C-alpha cells in the first residue's frame, strides 16, 4: 500500500508553495484574463466568463505543475460541475444569442439579467477556489478524531442487507399509497406528467427510500473485499441492480450518479490506486452518452432504452445538447429568469433559504399545516403559478439561488467560501486517514454528492445525505470491531506532505 501511495503522490514532487499563494494567483489570473477580454472590445459578460474560467483552471494548472493530479480530489469534481452550469452554459447562451428562458406557460427575456447571473457565477468561482486553498480545512482535519477502527465484515454484510430491505420496503409503501400496480406500470413505462399525482399522494419519507440501496451496495462491496468473497460481491451487484430497475425507466440520474460514483471511487481508493487519465476521459465520455440515452428513454414512453441507445450512438454530438441548450444545465438561464421577473428578492429570507429550511423541512406537514413552503417552491409558485399548481414545474437554480436569497452577493461569496472549505476538509481528512476502512467508505459515499450539492438546495442535499451517508455511518459504527483496532502508526493516508 505504501508503494502505491508513493506512486500516486510522489515524495519527489517540487516544494509546494503555500496554498494561500494559489488563492491569490487565481484572482490575479482571473483579473488579467478578464481585463484582456475587455480591452479586446468584447462584452462585460464575456470578460466575466473568461475570468471565471481562468479561476476554475487554477486547480488543474496547480496539479499539472506539481504532477499530483488526482481525479478524486473534490475540487476537480466541483470545478467540473460549477463550470458546466456557470461558464459553459452561459457561454452557449451568449454565442447563440438566444437570451430567453422558455417554459410551457411563460417565456422570459433574460437579456437584462444574464450579466447578473454571470457575475454571481464569477463570485462563486472565486470564493470556492479561495476557500479550498485556505488552510482552514486541513487545520480542522488535523483536529478531528481519526476513524481508525476496523470493521467486522459479517456486520457490514448484515447492515447492507438490512439497509437494502428498508429501502425496498419504503419504496414498496410509496407504490402502495400511490396506486399499487398502476403506479408500478407507470414507473416502468418511463417519466410522464401523470406521475405527479403519484408523488402527491405519498410523502418524501417513502419515495426517498431507494437512496438506501446506495449505502447498501457500498457496504456489501466493502464486505466482499474484506472477505475476498465473490458471492458477497454478487449480493452488492444485485442490490445495485435493484436500484437501476427503479431509476433507469424514469431516467432518475439522481439515484444513478451516487451509486455508480461511490462504487467506482471505492474500487480505487480501497486499493490505493487511481485511474489513468485516459480512463477518466473515456469514462466521462461514456457517462455523457449514457446520460443522454437515459433522457431519451425516459421521455419516449414506450420506445424503450434500446432505441435510445441506438439514437445516442448514431448521433453522439447530440449528447452535448442537455448541457448547452436543454434542462440538464439550465441553472444560469433559470436563475436569470426568476431575477428578471422579480421573483427573487435578494437578502429577503434572512437565513431561511439555507439554514432555516434545513430545520423546517423534516417536520411533517400533517403536524404543522401552516409550514412555509421551501424557498425554491415559493420562487416557482410566484414565477409559474399554473405549472406549479399542476405539479410539472421543476426547474433547478443551483445552490447560488439560496445563498443569494439569504444575503445577496455577500451570501454567495460566504456560502461558496464555506463550500470550498468543506471540500478541502473532506480531502484533507482522506489524505490523513485514507487507509482507514471507515474513511474509505465515507469518502467514496460523499464524493459523488458534490455535483448534487452545487445543483440543488442545501436542504435537498441534506435530505439525500440522510438517506444515504447517514445509514452508512450508522452501519459502520455498529460494525466496528473494537477488538481489532488499527495498530498505532498504521492509520496514515496518502503522503499529505506532498499536497
């Protein structure tokens, strides 16, 4: 293991400049790049996009300079997600010159507010990168108690099976309360507006149940690795297959991403290895094609997945459409739309959109009939009242909306600064304790949620974590083999001195 760690993070790397220097360098590069574009006579929006892209490029340039690129480092996942939403998509809108946000009941001119959203994206890029390179995250990581305990494989397997059973029971109750066999046929046929009624007849406590299959599959994979048992690996595959049966017909990639991402991450980190750069590129292209095929299949209502796969393979460039013109990365134009029609009043929610909603959302409306709507629902109801009443208005605005609602630009800066610090805390903890079984599982489970965090509201992310990472932590705690604690000096991670 030590040899693998050295190969992944060479001790012979050049002396690492202080991380604060990279934070300053990111801002300087952004200012120079944006200024150059402005001097060239291009628009302010173009200058801000170039500046934001330059900031997001700094982590990659640093990794290339130090020869320590790690595809599982959280900042790279975050940069890819945020850059897609607030650099690539706005650039596509400007290049096409089609500055309108279109929904079935309303077309909104966003030509006057796209610059505001691009400015928010720029502020968010700078704050996230600066927060990541501040020393706060590593300092907190060094003060946390290391999870060095060993895990009992039998308990891991039992916990995996119990968690999977709970997930299926919850989803079964959701189907029963939403129409029984009719609901099952509806889900297997693909996504349709008629399914809105199914969700309204039930509760999120039930239809989030399939999220439990994600930690269940991961725990079973860990038990298989501990016991070197292919039979247990088959159990993990069966649990993953159950989730795919639920998610694929409706194209529910919010289930598939954490499942595939956590299993792939665990496969590598548990072995002290990293995929080659070529493999990362191939997987990224494959994921883009698979995502597009799922989109086609879920909207076809009967044509099936095979036809969607054929269409995707014969027209591969169309896989970029969900990012450049369709709803997958519509966060910037959607946010510009609600700002344009005054549905968003910055600094008006006084913390409810982020912190307050996290405490209020879990309370059942059955016990609190006057419970206020979540900030996202309030914005959608005000902007598209007909669609909201019908239950088919489902735009996403990214995490920036909620920071903006709570404290305007200051909220975006502080919020994304905190995001950067938390991402660095996660990676610093893994670098310090990466040989711990618990840390490997926790890191693998959390990493795929980074795009979800940046895309959704903070509360929605917390809810999903409650149905995935929290059960994982609970099983690990119960599976701790206190008789076989890690020996002193063996709990180290991935040569953090090179980072």
